[in-house]
């Protein structure tokens, strides 16, 4: 009887070990989870983002970047609903994830305390600077929305001709949209040579005529947007119809439009058509309309996994690849150091990505650098503008001067 009980207990231990060590096909399986809006609001960004993440992890496993070990990343649609995101995250924890990939500003802020309690590193698709307040475990992939709006305001100040530039902000009516406003205001107080005339929180209006005419009456020449593509497309189409859009940067008596990461890209051109011409945009990602070795790799990945041209050329596809690249690199470094791949050691690896150990993925305009006091990854932002129907790079990638002054 004792012998039989011993064999039964031994069998249970073997089964438990198999599950807890995630041994599969001769290697270990490292579990990650992602929750994002594949459908519903902002799915125009979330859908290609999810595809980028999925494809890169497939590439990692098929090309054995981690040797016989593999990454299993479960990706679930939360339709931009924080309660669904929270439920997905809790189920991922039960499944034993070692790193988490989140999406929206609202859910990142809403789950901040959960991330602290679980002591798990999180890479969100939200670049809201407020994600980092009172947080140790959230790592922004690229420079924050605040950095993006301030660097666009800096570009306006440096290139405007004739007195102080009059600027309006056009923002999403949420924490995602409002977040950078106070930092732009602080930059102005610190000496940034623009006049911030008005902050417009847009609604669901299909006609911006009254707003645009009001801004013109206040002699506004620049509108900087922090929202998503569709309201920007509506606004710049209305401006084109009214004959208010500048044909060159800073044209007197006209409006030059600029925007942060989620306002631009090929989706904006598809939505706005010729109205997007001379739109200025900034992001921390390389885009495929600027040919090069790095974007060639992005297009090759998309082709390998049968993605259509829209997804392949999306900067949100690049953003999804990038978080998968960073997660993979953290795992690779932990393995190389002879460390167990767990939450604590991946957090340690991320904090060590700086100096000579900075990480340079092919998707970004600069290296990813993190530390215990700096959890904003890519500091360099590239400004692009639509010329001849495509986004082209404007100068070299830059780092905001005034964000350093106001932090």
C-alpha cells in the first residue's frame, strides 16, 4: 500500500513539475499576456498592433532566437473596456505569465496598483506620462505623449516666422487626450516661445466649421492634435474645404496641422486623402514610406506571415512588433546571464537596458533605454510630414529640450 501511495504521489509531483516549469518539446515555454482593442473603439490601432506582436513572437519561436525555448503570448480582445482588461490580466496571472503587454491609457492607469502588487513588468501601448507616476513596473515603449506634443511645439517655435506663434491644442476628451496639456503649458511658462491660445476637447461632431472659424478669428496658425486619426481626418478635411489649410509650414493666414503618434500614419492619409498634405506628425517608430534596412525587415516579417499591405505598412504594426522585441530581448538576456526567466529577473533585465546595454530594435527611431529612474524607452522622436501623399522624414530624430526643463 505504501509503495502504491508513493508511486501515486511521485506521479502527481512529476505532473506538477511539468506544468510549473512549462517544459515543452525539449525547451521551456515562457508565458506572456496581451489585452487590447482588436475590435471596438481604437481598433484601427489595436488590430495591426496585435498582428505585429503575434507575428514577431511566431518569428522568435520558428527561428529559435531563444534556442529550444519558446514564448507563448495569449492575445485577447478587450474592446477598449477596462473591466474586460482587468479580467484578462487576472486570468493571465493565474496562467503564470512573466510579463504583461497592455494597451489603453485608462486601463493602464486603472491597473497600476495591480501591477505594483504583482511586481510584474508591463509594456503598454499608451504613452501617457502619467502612467509612470507612483509606478515602478510600467515601462513606456517610446517617449510620452507629453514629449511628443512639446517637441512639436518646439518645432513650431523654431520654424515660425514673424513674432510669437499662436497655437491651439486639439485633444481627445479623456486622460489619453488631456494628459499632455499641462506639460505643454509648463513648457510655455518655462520659456517656450509660443502662445497657447485655446485647448479644444473634441466631441463626435462631423463638422468642425465653427471651431476652425473661431480659431482663425483668434489668429491661430498651428493646431497640434493629441487624439486618434478619425477626428483629425474630419478636421483637416473641413479645413481644406474652407480653404484654411496652409500649403507650406507656417503659411500666414492659414493653419498648419500637427499631431502625436496616434493621430498620423498611413491610416490618416487613407481617411483624409489630399487634405493630409503638409500634415506634420511625430512618433518614435520608423515608417515604411521612408525606405531603409530597418523598415525592410518590418515588411519582410509581414510578408512572411501573410499580412496585407495596410497592416504591413502601419506604424501600429511596428509598435506591436516593438513590444514583442523588447520582451524577447529581456528573456534572452536573462537566459544569457544564467537567470531563471521569471517576473523579478525580467524586471531586472529591463532596468539594465541602458548605456552600453541599450537595446536597438529595427522598429524605432532610437535605442530603448530603461533604468530604475527612467522607464521611458525610446527618447528620440522623428518628425514626419505628408509630401506628395506620403509621410517623409523631416530632419533627424530629436529629443525634447523643454521636457528636460520641466520634469
